[in-house]
């Protein structure tokens, strides 16, 4: 199986992203400063449970892991989406799984942005076409992908994008061996504190703020804006109009 079937799409955000030098661990892995608007910390973000029983335990672990942050908590609520389409709900993150096909990606995370920086809604999709195979049907792979995809919906980027580097002990690190990269680490929590250090005068957490569709469909990623020298990373920008954009990160073999 090619490496493009291991980790093809892991993150979606809006407007010009603060991109890292390929292959280097990041001292700052904020996703261009994108964040949920809120008037106080810690704030609570709802994670809509649209996953099957095979994923419930991993969603619970990820929610507990990220809630160890001093600036945000997550709570699992009944899903607001129907099945594998994973339609976004404004003010929260919908988490879904399904057999999306042999399209090269294990998971997709998307966030819609308003005003250039404020996240209005997010989705996470997990591809059972691969997770039902022996190669990926393991707790380590499921924890890594669930944890990383949800981390993206907070405004976190990757700490490292080189598959062959030594593991950093965080789910925000790309790897061929997820054994020690299943949970956030101290650097992730510190980065969240930096991202959410300031308060906003309004809130997009649970607010009815207009945004994009929250989806990044295959072959509908928009304009290619970046490829990494090693060919593992491609970034696409889709302009949804009225100041709403989606950026799609694709990892290829």
C-alpha cells in the first residue's frame, strides 16, 4: 500500500495558512492564528458524536485528552449530522466515520472561517475503508487520527511533517509509526494557551455565525497553492465567496 493511503488529508482551515518548512519540527504550530472567538477562558466546545461504536472509545479518549488544556474543554454531545456526509453545524465540531472509499485519505478535518481568523464550525471525517483493514485497524492508528483531526479544529497545525523523523510524542506529528504519537503533548497545550491568550468581544462557539459548507470534497479542493519538496504535502485553497475560504492539506506518497 502506498504512503498516500496512510495519511492523505489531515487538515482543512481557511485563508492563507502559516506554513512550516517541510520536515522541520515547529516551535510554533498555530494554524495561522485561526481560533474560536470567545469572551472568556476556558471555553467549552461541543463535539457532535456521529461515529459508530467502533469509534466511540477513541472519541472519548480524544475529548478527555484535549480537555486537559487550561484554555478549552470539549464535551461530547449527540451528533447533528446524518451519516457519512458529515454536514457541519455552526458553533461546534461534528465527528463522523464512514466507508468513504479508496481515495487515499484516512481522515479529513475542516474548519470554516469568518472575518479572516475566527472559526465558526468544523467537521472531522474518518475513512473506514482503510480503518477496516489490518494495517490501520489498531488503537494506535485510530487514536492518532482522531486526536490530530480534532486538534486541527482548534486551530493547531502539525508539529512535524516528516514521516521519517523520530516521533515527538504527540498526535500532531506525522509518522509511519503511531505507537507513541497517540495523544497531545505539553507543546500542544502551550500552543493552545498562546492561540487563546487574548479574548474576543464576540463568540462563535455555539453562535449562529455564517460560514462555508465545512466540507472539503475530493476533487473539489480549489487551487493548488503549495507542494513540499519531498512531494508528501500539497495545499489547496478554495474561495467560497463573501470572505469564506477553505484550505485543504493533502499528504501524498
